[in-house]
C-alpha cells in the first residue's frame, strides 16, 4: 500500500464527554475528526475531518498560549482602572 502518514491522532473527550480525534498536522495547523452528531440517514457521513489553525503562542517566550480575547480585554480594563486609582491618589 502506497500511503503517506500525515500525523498521529489522539482520542480526546470534550467537556460533554463526546469522543473525538485530534493531532498536529504541522507547526501551524491541527487536525480534528469529529463524529457527525446530526446523522439522520445511512448516506450521511459518520465523521467530519477539519483542519484548524493552532492557537498562537506568546511572543514573550513563555510558551504559554495567547489568552482568550475576553481575558485580554479584562486584563487591560483592570490595568487601566488600577492606573486611574493610582493617579487619583496623587
């Protein structure tokens, strides 16, 4: 069989306990294989194959993933409020 191995996949569970497969395709993309939870007929596919971008890493070298945009916004608002309260004390 002439086949090209693209990636290894791991069985994972989501927050609701549903099983899916995931792995890294390359340094920029991940693979997700999710069950078709809306399957109604035998002709419908059993699974869907997705390629998605990997979440970016912080540029500070910590290796941590960039935060959720809501968390980033919350941190900026807290920092601004702290600066405002410090300037009010002066």
